[in-house]
C-alpha cells in the first residue's frame, strides 16, 4: 500500500497545515488526508468550517484548543491507538508553531503513537521568503507576551546578532512598535500585515516611521502581523 496515495490502516495523528489567508493555499495531500481521516480537531470549528466548506470537505469536527482537558487528550490518544486517523489543524498555518497543538503532539508521541506532518503554509516562512534578508540564520520568538515578560522580551532583542521574527495581534501592534522605539537603537523593521489575504501589505522602516504610519492610518492597525527586526545595534 503506497502511503503517498492512501492513508495507512494503522492509527495516526496527522498535523495538517492550512492556509493563513488565501483558501487556495492548501496542498493536494492535505485535502486528501482531511477527506479520508475519521475526524478533524480544530482550534475553532467555525473558522475551519469555512475552509472545509470551500473545499467540500464533510467530516466530523471537534474543538481542540489551549483549554483541552486531560480527558480530551486521553480520548484522542485512545482513538488513535484503536486505529483511528485523526487530523489536527489550527485556525491558520501550521499547528504547533506558536499554537496549542504542540501539547497534543507531545502527548501522542509520549504514548508511542505515530505522528505525521502534512506540511504547508506558515506565516513565519511566508514572511521570511519575501523579506529579502541576507544570511541564513534567524531567531523565532512566537507571539509577544501580552503582559508578564514583555519588557524582558524586548530587551532580549538587544542581544541578538541575527534577524528576529515574531507575531503580534491587531490589539497590541501599536504598543509593540512603541516598545521597539523605546529601545533607542538603530534597527530596520519589516512589518507584514494580513499575509496572503486581500489587504496584504508590507512596510520596511524604523520603528518610529512604522508607528507614525499606523497611527496616521488606523485602518492599517487591523489584522494579524508578522514582524522581523534586523540590524539591532545596542
């Protein structure tokens, strides 16, 4: 039986990457796995439901997020041990990258059950691919802490010798740009907004330049952001 064309009979957790915006950005393999699995774990069934409706995928959807209980984890592991094929998706992008799915992957691996990646879109690699950065090293720091640890997060940028990539939400983007300004060092900031979506935009400048731009155009503050900081000189 060729595993590239049909799912194995043994149980498995399939970690499936889904589009970060454009619904066409999904692989043929991902579509096949989603159609053939027994059920799909979704961070938000309403968000994933729109993607599945677009691609005519009709499967049982079960919610799986950061609040998943011990009993939920145990039930999923048992299902896979009993031969069921379970797909895990996040709201967008690759599960496990700044995403609660990492908890389930860890539990399944600890149980000795098979985990298989179905690769695809990621906001991290999408931003890096069009930034035009020199060199082949970078640091990824996930989402900026909301409260505790924010000051330490930004101070840590001063110790990095290569570009740093992190995520920020629409609610805190101005606060983050102000924190970068407060570092008072030379740096170049790449700001990616709504990657792959209709209103995708990319700006490059100093923290102050980008802050002034977003303050002068409040509509630009809406969306999900990927930020790359380069050339920090303390």
